[in-house]
C-alpha cells in the first residue's frame, strides 16, 4: 500500500504516518511549514490552496490511497478549497480517499448527532468544514468522511490548553461539551478505513462527553497539578460564537472497526 497523508506535519497526520510506516506501508507525508518528522516517511512540501500543485503531487507520488487532514482554523482556502483540490486529485488518480472532518460543523444541542446528519454550522470554521464535506462528497461519493472531536494525546493542543488554564494563562468553558478521542485510536481507525469499502460519513469520537473544564480537571489529576488552580468561564460570558454541546454518536464506528475508541475519562485516569 502506498499512502499519501496530506497534512502529515499535523498532530493527527503525523500519527497516521507513524502507524502506517509501522505496518509496512510506503508513506508520503506533506507539510506546508514545519516538518513531518517521522522516520521512514517521504516528506513533500505542499500548498493545498494551489490546485495544480496538489494534482502534480498526486500524479508524481501515485498513491493507492490518500488521507486528507487539511485545515487552518481561520482559513477557508485551506480548510474548504484545499479539501476539494485533494478530492479532485485523488479521484483523478483513482486513489481511495479518507477525509477528516469535524464536529465543529454542527450547531450544538443536548442530543447526540448521528453519522449522517446534515451540517448546521454557526461559525466560520464550522462552515468551512461543512463546505469541505460537500465538495468531497460531490467529487468522490466513494470517499470515507470521518467526523471527529477534540484530539488528545502527548503533545495535543487540547492538553496544552488545559495546562495553560491550570497555570492561569487561559480559561476553559464549563458549558462547552465534546467527545474527545485519543490520537492513536483515531489514527488507527482512519487506517482501518483506508482498505475498506466504507463510503460516506462516519462519527469517530470517544464515548463520553465532557466539558472543556472537566477535561482540565482530568489533566490536573493525571499530571499532579492543583485542580483548584483551574481557571474557568462560560461560552456565553466569553462572547465567542461557536457550538456549545456537540456529542457524536459513534455507535456505527464501534460496530464497524476493530479499533477501540477510548474516552477522555479512561485516557486520563490516573
């Protein structure tokens, strides 16, 4: 298997590269800035907003499959247009595509979201992820689209934010709920989907919903930091417009995949 990981320098992309190499696959990982930094991976620089460059790279590397993780939080061209460029190039080359999406495209509600529910974005990043999904599904109906949540693990930006809040340099919302997943579990699930025939949307997230503040307390207990030092606020008080309660129902993925998706409580238990 020859795998192209677009966004191989990112937190998830790097783990996908690492696991794919460990299984004996030939792996090409892309970066825009920084580096992939995984032994055995052929690193190639790529600007996903350049459609011609994306097509040229796919033609040159001739992958059997592409894992697409393009996003930049405040950049529509990377998150939405970049996803479309990758999908087009993969389809043109006849390569299997697994596209990584996000729970950020939902508006938020108390009930869990099923896999196939349509996007209801309430802020720009969610709208970009929704547009990316629309483009990918139109270009390549056979692609697998993975909707996931906060990604945990060593070096996770989510864990670093918790540390910042425990040091008083940031604040965590008590009313913003997500279903965090371990980066290793998510990467393994993505790689299971590569050789599968699964097409369409699939929620791949942890089983338990926790607030960002609860996540901070779990990090405090795991690392021996003082939980009383945790700085918190509410999304309403912050003035930020983004989804509040977003729970992903990953029952379908649990039944489909061998990979066990661990939740935040299990992952961060002392």
